[in-house]
């Protein structure tokens, strides 16, 4: 399920106790399925093209709410095989989702124990942590419990307090842009935002992918050298996101279309279009 493919893509803070929209509509025991579909297309000026698709699914359960936020538990689907579950030690993970700020991991000791057990079962030591390997795809051995939060954030549909005109910024955008309400009805609202991509962020992703490839091929390449080689590329593009909410304001569907135009040293232009769709579906309702 978790594919650490090359070029893909994820501290505790003090909280002020107060009620916020993040708690609205959450009920202990509610269970959701979150599905992520990614479609990527590449085209070059020479006429060549390629495409790929990927799908991942994660389960979300509402444990409860309090003044600090919403306690959520994320896990693999019921049809996950025992072998796959053993490999994916990061889940289940329990987190606190505050009204503002990052997710906070609540079951770190449990994850630390699982990570150690996984390394032992795989015949690996702590020295393997952080290393890249290649089988049928590239993957990194991650032993940090905080990586569970990175995984969960990859399924984050967006904030629960969207409003017309509010500022929104994607991590790969150079500047924020205002949200625009495109539709409003009893079923929920639809918001849209478009931002320009941050060329430096794209170059950094490209450079990191180059270093991974070099590591797998056992070729020396530092991150600084990779960034220097990518610095000559002319990068532009947009990030367009549509949010569809439910009646209480939670985002039930997010569609992000990232379009990149990369002009290399040879003058050739490569266009990459990535469409990522996240959809959250109620599976079962908890007791009132």
C-alpha cells in the first residue's frame, strides 16, 4: 500500500483550550474510509509521453473530542494481509487534531515498540534506518514513529473552516491565494483556489530524487551537486484545488491538479500533470 516512489511527495506544541469548528460534527465511534487516487502524465517537446496511476486507502475512526481538539485513530483496511500489516508498522496510529497547528502523535511508545519488532523480523538493525533500497520500486527504511504523522497528513483533505475569501497556501506554492466559493447548497459548499508553484520547491524535489537514484545505483552525488545541476532549469506551473464540503463543513472530497512546465538546459520543455483526488466516505456511525 505505502509506495515510497522516487519524486513522490510526509514537535508537540502548546494548545489553547477552546471550542472551535474542528470539533463540530464529530461523534465518537464514527468510522470513515479515505481513498487517495493519483494520476500522473508526462509529455515532452519531442512527442514522447507516459502516465501512471496509484490508489491507497486508509481508515479513520473518531475516538472522541475535547477542548484541545479531535482524537482520531488511523489504520489499514480490514482486508490488509498479515504480512502487509507487519511491514506497515506505523499504523494504527492515534493523533490529536487541534483547531490550529500540526497533528500530535499520541501513541508514540506503541509505535516505537512496533518499529523495533519490525526491524528484528526483517533481520535489520538500526543502521538500516534512513537507507534507500530498490526492489520493484524505491523505498526508504523509516524507523521514526513521527513518520506515522507524515503518512496520515498525506490523506488530509483540508481544513474544516473554509470560507469565501480566506487565504489558503499549499506547501508547494510560492504564495497563498484567496479561496472562492463556487457553489453552496444544503449538501455542502464547493471552494476553489489556484496558486503558482514554487520553482525552488520543485527543484528541491527533483534534486532529492536524483540523489536517491544515485544512491541506489551506487554513484556518488551530494544534495548540493544535485541542486546545482537543477538550478539551470526554468520551472513554472500552477496548483489548482477544489474542496467539496459536507453539510457541517468537513471536506469530503479534495481534487488537486498540479501542472508543471520544466525547461531544461537543452531547451526541451517537459509538462507534468498530476491529479490527486482524496475522498472521505462514512462507513459506520458511532453511538449518539
